C-alpha cells in the first residue's frame, strides 16, 4: 500500500461529517472508499476509482488497483 500511495497527496473527507448528498459538488460516487484525481487547479479530472474496483477492503486487493490508478500501468 505504501508503494501504491508513493508521491500521492491525499485529502480525506468524511461524507457523514460533511453531509454531502450522493454526487454533490461534482464528485459522484457509487461506493466508499472512493478516490478522485484532481487536475492542477484542484478540479475533478474525471478519473475515479472506488471500492467496487477491488472487492474486499484489504491491502492485497487494494494495492495493485491503487498503484495503477495513481501511477499508470
């Protein structure tokens, strides 16, 4: 997991705390956790990955998906 997140800046938001409605603020999602790529101006790039991409939330499942998402193939 550490290698998958190497060089990545993360901003963590709690949807329960923020009171976001599904898809509000231009960040639609189907599952949690969800990760959005932002452009240099902090706007959504359209690239999204969520829990549906790896099955059970365990590092062995998540790490390869997150590494591809953040660093490419």
